[in-house]
C-alpha cells in the first residue's frame, strides 16, 4: 500500500510539473509574439524615417540638376528650428517605446525561465 501511495505521489507531482511547464511555455510564446510586434513597429518607423530622408534628398538633387537652389522649406525643413530627431519625433518616440517594451518583455521571459529552473 505504501508503494502505491509513493507511485501516486510521483504521478501527481510529475503532472503538476508538466502543467507548470506548459503554462510557462505558453506565457513565453505570448511574450515573444509581443516582441515580434514591437520589432515590426521599429522596422516600420525606421522605414518611414528613411523614406522621408530620401524624399528630401531626391528633391535637393532634382533642384540642383535644374540649376535651382531649393529652399529648405520646400524640402520639409524649418530652417534653424528643428533637429533631425525633432523632424522625426513621432517615429523616434515609437521606436524608443518599442525598444523599452522589448526590454521589459525580455525581462519577463527571463523571470519565467528562472522560476522554471528553480522548480
């Protein structure tokens, strides 16, 4: 009878560990999906910045080829009023927020893994 109780306790303990592992795996998978979403936000905003810079470059080159000196306002630049980061502030804020979110999500993943190893 004692042997049966030992086997039963082992089975119950193993079942509990498997359930916890499955729960941790699902949580880590969910967090990784959120990280992927943040990475897409970063790529999208970096692309927008690149497109804006390239459009300004193309306008400047076209004006120079036509013998014109483009005024900065035509290139979307307010003279002496905006830094690069200010012109692209919306994108820069989105990128910074996404990077912070990724760091927070990775911290959560490490905590889950640490907890799992402790069990």
